[in-house]
């Protein structure tokens, strides 16, 4: 492979072809620090043309490619396996914002742009790019699109797929497809954009995208409501949607145990209530009319929910600082769970109306089979996506508990399937769930996916061992 690496150096510069262990280490370990692969090299092209050149060389020498953005994924989708035969194709240097069109409400960005960078650039143009998730200071737009990332604003704005109007992609053959048209209507054949979004780099390399922008809201209000059950949270969701319509932009469910973990490991973060309740909802309203209008709408919602005993208490943020404090409770749940120790994560979705039943049934089944296990249940109730994580018993042996991961996954995933849901809502399949998904997709569906993969990537070089 020396000839391959030398041609890569000649094409993009020796400084961007990394082979020393000290230089490549940060690209080979997954976000959760549970797996480290090996790579022939980490290659960092600086433009779409350089990406295409490297991909053509990989096709010529039959070298597998693992595209990588911010490497913040949770399903081993952006790290290589242990064979050492693949390159990691880092898109970090493709980090330019190419254009902002405030009339068309679009922004054209390269795939290596950090999500927070895109959010800030939109704000500087007095626009909103609404995709928001915990890793926004590290994850990249290319990774967001490749996994069809969700986050906290899906209820109002949709997943990454809904926020993208066009793509630029390097195909497995090293050709460049430029679909950066920024059109909201374009019915001229198969939607190639949708093939690559959510494909996790298995069909091509996303190098740029046209993203949707929105007017900056005049007001954003945050409230934390306390209640007895997930069913009450669903009642509150229906009431909020009826009263507030599209103003409802966030609706996050958190169990009492989640927030007790946050208080334990981050004592500076405190609940605004004098007592604990079984469940909490963090909701956000965004209003394009005025802050007064938003306040009146939220006050009416909270008053009616209290009168109908849907909720037992509520705290409304009266400042940006208070709003950030409430969101910090939600955002620190994964960090608190990590501090608590090893756990088994599930990123699942079920129809919104069935979430209460799913939690109730699955909790009982897990507790029956794995005595003392603790469910860390939180997530985007407004779009049916739960992070249904399972921690070991408080004084149990974590390693012994983790040894049952396959059985625990089966209980959770079988329950998800019975309730008509998906075992991956927003994290993707990667390598972690690649074999698991065949338990729940029909043979027809799997065959269609494999047909698409074979048609676009006949050599099987694009992110091998992932998704299909």
C-alpha cells in the first residue's frame, strides 16, 4: 500500500496523510471510548475535488473508506474495524460556509462545519438553523445528515432530512454529484438527496449541503412541569399542541430517577420544586409575534394543566439564565449516567400514543428478568423518541450486569417491535446494530437496502460493515 499512500500524499499533501500512531489515535476510538479500531491511514482532504481524488485512488487500489465528521456517533459508525485495511476519511478540513441567502432562507455549508458554527452563522444573518443536540459543539453537518440526526427541535422543525434541500456528494467511483439547488420543489425523478441522508456514509461521501433557515423567533420560553406518569405527559402534549400549535418547539420527558442522577453527580444543578415527582416535562415555546403573546399562551397552558390535574407543579423560566438552567438538567442526564457507571443504551421510537404503555410494560419485564436494574428513561416525547437506558442495580457488579447486554437488548427491542416502533430513532445502525436490525426488518426491506448498496457501491468500499 506504499504506492497508494504516496499517491494520496502527492494529491493532497503529505501533512494530511496521517500514519503515525500518535497522529491517528484520536480518529480510531469511538465517542463512548468502548472500541478502538485500526486504520491504514487517516486522510484529511481540504476540498470536494481532493475528496474525489482520494476516493478514486481508493477505488483503484480497492481500499475501504470510513468517512468521519466529528466522530460523535454512538453506534460505531464512524470508526474503522480492527483489520487495519481501511482509511479514515476525515472531512474536518471541509469547514467553509459557502453562502447564505436570506431571501431563499438557505445556507450552503461544507460537511465538516461544526453544527454550532452553522447555528452561529445563521444567527449572525438574523436567521435560525434549528437543529440542536448535545454534541453540537463537536458534531459536523456531514455527520448529522449521514445519520439523519434529530435532537430537541424535531417536533417543530423535523429531523436533519427535513432541514436539507440539497447535497453535494462524492460517489464511490470518485465522481461528484452536485445537487446544491436549494429548491423546495423539484419533482424530476428519484430523490437522490434522500438516498444519501441517513445512509451513514455507506453510499457516498457528503461534502456539502444546502440547509433550510428560519426567521429568528421574537421570544423563546421554557417551562418545567412535574407530573405523575408518562400518560399525564401525553395528555399535556395533546393540550399544548391544541393550544400552541407550531409554537411548541420542544417537549422532553425525564423520569425522576434521571434527575436524581443529575443532582447526585452535578449538585450545582437543582430542581426548582420543593419535592420530587415521578415524571417531568421540559417544554419550549417559540413565538414569532411577541414575548407578551408567548407568555400569555404559556400561562394559559400551565393554568389549564394544573386545573385539570394533568400536572402537579410547574416552573417557568423568567430569564435566559433560568432557561439555560432548566435545559442543563436535561442535557446533563447522559453525563450523569456516565458518571454513575456502565450502562446499556437504547435509542428507540414508538408511536407517540403508545409511549406510556411501552414504558410501563417494558419496565416490568426488565425488572422481572434483571432484578434491581434501573431504567434511565428520557427523550423527545413530542416525536416519539426515547433514550431508554438500563443501568445496573445500585450495589451490583457493573461488569456482571453488562454481560447480559444481549438479553437486555432483546427484551427492549422485542418490546419496541411489538409496539410498532424502531430500534434506532436517531443514532443510526452503524456496526453496533447492523446485525440486530435483521431481526425486525422484513426480508423484502433488507433486500431492497442491499440492492441499493450493491448498485451504488459494487466494490463494497464505502464504510464496510455498517448498516447492511
